[in-house]
C-alpha cells in the first residue's frame, strides 16, 4: 500500500459547518505527477471546507511562487501566483457532467484533494511565461538570434525582387477587372 497523501481530508468525523485546513506546497507535491511545467514551488494553500448533509463545498485560496522555465530564454525564474477557486463534492452514485462537481459515493469517509489542487495551481500559470522586462538571459537570447538569423547577400535579394516584379500571366487578367 502506498503512502497516504497529506491532502486526504477525512470528513466523516467532522460536524456540519465550516472547517479550515492549511497546507504548505513545495516541489515534492508536483514531483508525483508525470507531466508538469512546474520546476519548483513555495505555495500557501488555505482550504475552507463547508460540510452539509448532502455535499461538501471546498474553497481554495493559494498564493506563493512557482519556478518555471522562461519561454523566451529558457532559464528558470520565479513566477508569483495567487488565486481562488471552489469545488463541490456531492454525495451521489450517478455521474455528473459538471467539472466543478465531483461525485462521492454515499459510503465514502474521506476525499483526496490532490488532483483538484494540482489542476487549480496549474491553471494559475500565465499562458506566456517570461521573465519580467530586462531579466532574461541575454547570452542565451543572442545565441538564439545568431542561430535563427539567415545570412544572404544583397545580389540574391535583388534578383528575387526582380523575379517577384513579373506578374504571372494567370493573374494578369485579374488586373483588368478593376
């Protein structure tokens, strides 16, 4: 049997009402997932669980720093993140289509919030992950520019321009339509 996650909440012995949980999320949390863009983390997660007779409402509040790779220079940098989200765990045996509602069988006594937390934090990352202005690795940017630049002499450029000036006869008749 595997190690029990610290993100498992045993709700069966909780009274109806509000319950608060506090978690410190570090690199080890993200290492358990096969694919992740997150290289490191230092996050604080506050979870407010509201227990009702037929469902559990969880409110997540996370803030901290994630270490990710810069899309521009490929160096790692610390990206500050902050956000709030909520999930509902409903006691039912039927499958529901809503992604914000997770089905829990009526006889269950605990829930594992690992995957919802991972998905929530991953969605906090910006789509374009770059260093703040002026902080990218200039050596890497120059190396990429040198690699991507194509050198051409001016004669071949002028020759291509002359070739482009000639109009394909198939298109020349379109000029008459003006």
